[in-house]
C-alpha cells in the first residue's frame, strides 16, 4: 500500500470550485464545532478564573494553581533553557523582526484638489491577545511569530495564553514561557482552547485565589494565533466583539513539482508537516507519474525512520493527503490555486517565475532549498497562515492584523466651496438636503 492516495484530474475539465471539492481535504465543520464552544464561552464570561481552571481540568487533565503565570516562574523558565536554545530563539526573533519591519505601511498625504487634503495614518490597536497551542507539541516559535508582528506594529499591551500542562504543574510549557521572557511579554495565562479565546474577548475576573473578584484579564482588541478546530470556532464566535486574524486550523502543505524535482526533498517536506498532527494535510501536485512513484517510495522509507511514525502514517494515509496527477505544469498551478494551500512549495525548473502565478496560498516557498520548516522557524516570514482553502480571501499573519487605517481630511474654505454644487446634486438625489446645507452655511 502506498503512503498517499492518488487523485487523477488529468482528464477532468472542472471549474475552480468543483476542482477544490475534488481535491484531498480534511472534513472540517467549524459550524458544528461552534455548538461545542458556545457553552464554553458562556462559562468563561460568567465564571472567570474559576471556569478557566475547570476547563483546564476537563481538557488538559490538570487544575492550574495560577491562571496568570507569576513573573518569577517566567524568569525561571528562561534561566533554565540551554545556551543553544536561547541562541536559536534569538535568531528566530531577529529574523522575524526584519521580515515584519518590511511590512510596515507608510503615512501618505494626498492633495485631492488645491486646498483639499486627505492624510492616511496607520494606528496600532492598544491591546492584543495571542494564542499559542500546546497539544501534541510545544510551540515557542508561535510565541515569536505572533508577538514579533504585534511588537513591530507598535501594540501597547500583549497578553498571551497557552494551555496548562499536566507535566509542568499546570503551567504552560517552559520553552513557551522562556520565549515570552526573551520577548519581554509579562502577561501570560495558563489557559487553552475556546476558554482562552473567550477570556481575551470578554475579559475575566479572579486570580490565583478562588473567588477573587478582581480583574484577571482585561478584554483585548484583536486575537491572533493558530489552533485546532475548536479554537477556530471560538474565534468565529467572538469575531465582531474583537478582531481576529483568521481561522488558522490544522496545518497543510501543498507542493507543485515537475519532473526535475528531487523526490527525496519532496518526500521530506511532505513528511515534515505530517508530523504535526494526524489530521495534517500533505498534498503533491505533479504532472510526472515517475516523480509520484519516486516520492511514494521515498516517503515509505523516510516515514519508517522518523520519530513520530504512527502520527505521520495516519496523516499521510488520511483523506486530507494525496498525490494529484495533472496534465502539465500550467494545470498543476491551476489546481494548486484551486486548493489554496496554507504552505505551498514550488519545485520546478523555473520556480521563481512559476511562483508569480500563484494567487491562493498562505505562503509560497520558492525552489528546492526553501522548505516549509524554514518558514516555521527562521526565514523571517510568519507561520500563522490561513488553512482549509481560506487563502482565497485571507492573508498570513502580518503587522496589518494589529494596525488600523485612519483617514484625516482637511479642506480650506475655498476648497470646500468649490465642491458645493456637485455635492448638493448628489445630496438632493439621496433626499438628504441637510448634507448640502452643512456646506452652504459655511459659504460667505
């Protein structure tokens, strides 16, 4: 049995929508997950810290002593990491800071007419909540990718939540706390899943002492960060109360490869995402049956040698993963655009040019020596990316998630007066004569 199912679309003439539904995809029903998370959100809104502790006990098998992590615990976690880990985290922080600084928009001033000016300003939100998952692994990299974007944007206050860990006395994982210390984040909560999202959106009372009525966590303006389907559903539920980045769910990788691709590289990259989660998606788009066969053989061998072989095998053999056979490179690109992968690698002879034709992807990794794990850690891009085909309308996390556009309009008396007659024409047509009157009373 091969590791990956095969989907042959070479003879099919399908619309982009029909093609998207024919491709490997996990069956994710966020709407159904909403039914589970809405009661959790209500519990946190009414119960605060007590509810958060109960939820940790139910879902993470530990009742945390602290919901807000004491600063001395954060300090101790950073002091205990190895020199190699500290150096690696600093490299990731520095590279991500450079990448995100390049995203900052610049203020603009435009003279619309003589004496009439519109200014475009960009203002960071005041307070954000960053979510860092903690299921099958600890992700200090997610701390960095969320926090650096917010810091570069100029956010005043950053709160971060990650699930309580039974193996760590009800605290978030120590490397997550260490990354928080390196980034200067002092407001950290042992809270996971939909409960953490509810805490950010609505705030919570109580602290280390049961029944304390004081404020534990103030509501935030924006919530960002990846998570499972229940985190995605919770973010959907609170959207409008707070801003969210996107419903970033279980990871997925797509790879466009032609006959020139190295099957060992392709197999390694498909495997690298499969080790995240049994529900992770790994999809290859190729017009070369020979490459498909070689990748399958390489996957069998490499998967047998990897640490998380059971998890990997389940992900690769699941309905969300597969090899999609296409007619030619143009068809591969069209199919990949219909799929809209979270991560999309390009392994072709002219990868840089082919990458320019990608419309739908969270992030595009160009060439044989740009594997997705670079983006996960050190490349300087962000790894919080849209999944499930939502790259059609969503971007990966960037500074714009934390910045608002504010327009300033300034007109002189003469400039205003010059627009009175055309403005009056529109205002009267809309039956809003007082709009025109507001200009008329100003005209000498």
